[in-house]
C-alpha cells in the first residue's frame, strides 16, 4: 500500500473499532478498577473477576450504545455495583447462618461497602495492589506474572509469549499466586515501618525482572520481549508517581530509562550484541537519557544514602554522559561499584569493579581484583571471568596466558557471535 | 509505541477552567507513565522548503486566531488504540478543533531503512 492508497482513508469497520477501543480502555483502566475493587472485597482474585465481569458488560453494550464519555468510570461503576451485590448476598447468607446459630443480630447489611463507594484516592489503592501482587510470599516469577496481569492488563497469552513459556503455565502461576495470597491472609495494604523497605525491594525486584526479561531477549522473537521492557518502564514510572518519596523507585526508573536508551545501539546488523564501549552513541535515545538523569536527580534530592538501584543508575549515567567511550569516567564508575559491592556483595559486581579499575588505573590493578575472584564458585562457568582476565593479561603483554583465558571463555559461552569474537581475540594473542 | 499528538487548530480560546482541566489531564498522563514530553507551540511558524539545492525560509502564514493554543504531546502507549483513546480524552477537554496522531519510531523500533 502506498501512502495515497484510498483504502487508508476509509473509515474502519465500526465493530472491530469498538472492540479495539474497549481493549485499549481495559488496558488503561484495569489496574485502577481492580485496585478499587480489591479494597472493597479484600481479595485480588475476586476483584479481578468482578472487573472482568464489567469488561464483558462493556463488550456487550458498547458496540451498540457507543463508548461512554468516561469509559473508566463506567467500568468502575458497573464493577462496584456487582461487588456490592456479591457482598450483600454473602452477608445475607452469613446472617442466615448466624440466625440459625445464635439468633437474631440486627445490623445494617452493608454500611462499610457503601462508604467505599465514594472516592478514596485511587492512587492509594493502586499502591496497595502493587504491594500485594509483589508480596514476598510469592516467587519472583509468580509476582511478575501477577503484576503484568493485574497492573499491566495483559492477557495470560501475552504474558506467556513474553516469557516464552506455555500459556497453561502462566495461567496456573496466576491461579496459584492468588490462592497463596488468600491462604496467607495477605492484607490489602501498603506496608509501613520496618517492613516497608523489604516489601519495596520485593516490588522493585519484580519490575526490574520484567525489564531484564525483555532487555536480555536471549531467545524467541523479540518484539513481545521489547514490549516487556516498555511495560516495566511504564510500571516504574507509575510507581514513581505513587511513591515519590522513595529514592530507590526513582533509582530504578533512572536505571531502566538509561538502559532502554541504548536499545537501538546494543545489537549489530545481524543481531550480535555490541559492547557498550563499541556502541554508536549517536543511536542512543537522548529523550530517555534525559528522563533517566531527571529521575536520578529526583532520587538524589531525597538525600538518603544511595541504594543499589540509585548506584546502578549512577553508573549507567556515567556511560550516558560520556560523548565518546574514551571520555568515560572510569574512576567514578569504579568508586560506585565499590559502594555497590558493599551494599550487595556479589562476585559479578566485583568483576565489574575490576573492569572499571583496569580502565581507570591500568590492567594490573584490575587483575589483582580478578585474581582474588579466581576461586569464586559462583563464577566457575561464567565466561566473562576468563574474558575479562584475558583482556587484562593481553593489555599487560602476557599474551600466552591471555590466549588460554580467551579460549576458555569461548568454550563457556553458548552465544555464537560472542564465541567467534573471543576466538578471534585468542588468535590475536598468538605471536606472529 | 511512541506517538506524537499534535493539535493543528483549536476553536476555543482557553479559559481558566480549561487550563485547570488540561493541567489535571497532563498530570494524570504523566502519572500513568504515558506522557514523555509535552509543550505548546508558537502558532507563528517558520516554513522551510528545499528545492533544487535552494533552501527557502518564509515566516508565516500565521493562523488567524493568535490566541488559540496549539501544542504537542509525545506519548508512549502499548497500542495505537490507546493513543486514540487518550486523544479522545484530550478533545473532550479541549473542545472543538483538529489534530493529528503519528507514530514516532522509538529506540525499540528498527531504524527506518535498516
């Protein structure tokens, strides 16, 4: 079709148009509706069911009546009416049972629920929903699926496609997660006090897991996985609006914005990964970088000592700030990694620190740290350890040792373009 | 998916109430993680044409209604339908007028021609 094709100008089929519009409204409003209902019924599984009922009503009525002026409010009103009906039925049943047991007890059937009908800020409910869906009683995978479903409005099929698992697996994960939450009696609330930090970490972990699932894109068709990155970014931005006083939320948003800015540059023409130092920085998305810097600034303004996400974002910002790879402030990156390794001790972080030290102060300094990591069992089969060591050795002119390391790294990676690169580096270490 | 929503003409001169409602709408879009950037545009456009190696710069023509606000919003939504829905919400506040929505290729989209 060319741009002047008249078919493009014709009005689209009214029916599929209506369904597309309803679908869009649903994705935009699902989280708020489910959140509002969950506060009424204290059960996110039931809340989702009631919200789905409202969606079905919309699918039946809107194609005939047209989309209402405020579709979100329409869906919410229908869903709440159903929730009240359901609660009243339940209460009548309970009262009957009680009457049989203890005799009469006169009580207004549903004052609490009518009270809920006036508008308490929906933002509070959304935050409660985030914390509930990401409750640590659930596995990270279950939290991710439930979050995408309840807060992203994604279908089970879409989640399955994104995570490259069968639809039935995701369906079961979600059903089990809801049951686990109900059985554990997880309250629908925002945790306060000492509990809050851990619970927030649990939320951020899930958002970053969703992001990385898309960012890593290690297999499968990548379009849906790229959507995961965007969905994680969206969730992060929403979360930053809901909990603006939490520096780590802004830190995570900053980290994701800056990482996402490199999407276009980080793979080569045939899909091979391109290292950050070799990337064409002109392909980095300036808008996302700017948003990332702004989020990082918001985090820093809150004045707390930097947490792991703020530190990682600060490292990402160092790269984003350098106009060329040579301009990278490696000393600052090494210092940030040192803070990070103290907060979250991990051999992988330590390896990154070694790289930064090697860049900032010469290969010998990096090699010291790498050699201290040599016996780390977690890195036994991690190809980047010999790869980094090979690089440092080569820069020191210890070519024989470097070649052995590159060959070992090549044997450990399953990524073909990476293996090719490592083998060519090994070959380059052979004196001619 | 990124979309650029632009108003090309608006009939209504914004009053205080409209500005307040629009402010709320913009805030809501930011909080929903949808709005990437937004701004008003000076209706006095400078037009640039290039033809046969010659670049011509002309000021105007200016729109009649100088007080009418034209503007843009760069948004990120999951589908085009979501962008259209947001646009409907915008016009419910803005009143009569016209605009366009165009997809903007973001970092996740392949470079055109690549």
